[in-house]
């Protein structure tokens, strides 16, 4: 019964969210998500706020002595993008779509020879509460633009505390065995170049835990793209 609810509830929540979001987009005038200025076209930020986005360079993270991954991020964890990410406390798939578009426009993803896009998952209870997973919505945008499949190869098996509220010494511990391979989909990622997507990277503990979980699939390569990275 619990498994049935865990499968059905996120699906229903997602459908309701898509309907609500489409009604909202249709009825509401477009305003800048940061300064609230009215916009003439459907967008999230005005051009002045777009100019405030503080760009960061890519970062290499060592996972094991022989495996390391490159993390691409659009910006530091600062406004105006920080406000978009924090907006995940309430449903806002338009913001996720914009973050996906911004990732596509600013990161070197067009040239990346990845075979599959994998989002960092949420625990199903958190998914049910929010109605959507920001990382998954962003991954969906990138998957369409790259014309490669999105694969939910990972699942959260432990409801972890939010990384941002934990002391850095507890972050690795919090994520110990937080992920497992999603048996139904993981095979599709075997020996592939995986592009792993998340909204925010703080210390890198989540990325490390997720990449370690993917390693038994013997991926050709793993590259990571996030919206913001704490620098
Ligand atoms: Zn603005």
C-alpha cells in the first residue's frame, strides 16, 4: 500500500501543479522575479537583473582516487538566481524552465557529448509536498534541447535534512547512503556519458553521494551541471 501511494501521489501532485502553473501563466502579467518590474515579454528577469548574475568558472571534484567530475554552474549562490532557487518552497515550474534555458544559454552544454540526463531526485515525501522536483524540471529542459533521454537512474532512499541548514561537518554524514540506483531505469545509463543535474551545489556532498551511487553502472563519464554553486 505504502509503495502504491509513493508511486501515485507524486504523479497526481505533478498533474495538479502543471494545471495550476499553466493557469497562472495565462492569467498573470509577466513581472521580473527579482525587482518586480513589468516585462513586455514572458520572462523571469528584466535585462538589468540578468546583468547582475555573477558568473562562475567550472570546478573539478575528486570522487575516488581515479574518478573526478567537472561541475558547471551558471553563478555563485547569490541573487537574482538565489531567489529563483529558494522559490522551490512553493511550486513554480516556470522558474525551473527558465533556469534550464539559462543553463543552456550560458553553460557549454551544446558541445557536451553526453548520452543521458539524470536529475538529482527528491525523497518522495518532499516531492509530494512540493508537487515537483526543480532538478527534474531543469533536466527535462536540457534533455529536450540536447535530444538525449532523461533517465531517473537515482532514487532517494533516506529523507535527509536540507544540506543548507546543516553544519558542514554533518553534511557528508547526512547523505551517507541517501541514494540508490532506480532498478527500473538505471540500466539505460550503463557505460554512458551521464549529465547529472541539480539546482544548487553547496559543499558538493550531494553530488559526491550521487556520483558514487552511479559508479557501479560503469559510466563512460559523468559531468555535472547546477544552476548555482556556493563559492
Ligand atoms: Zn528585474
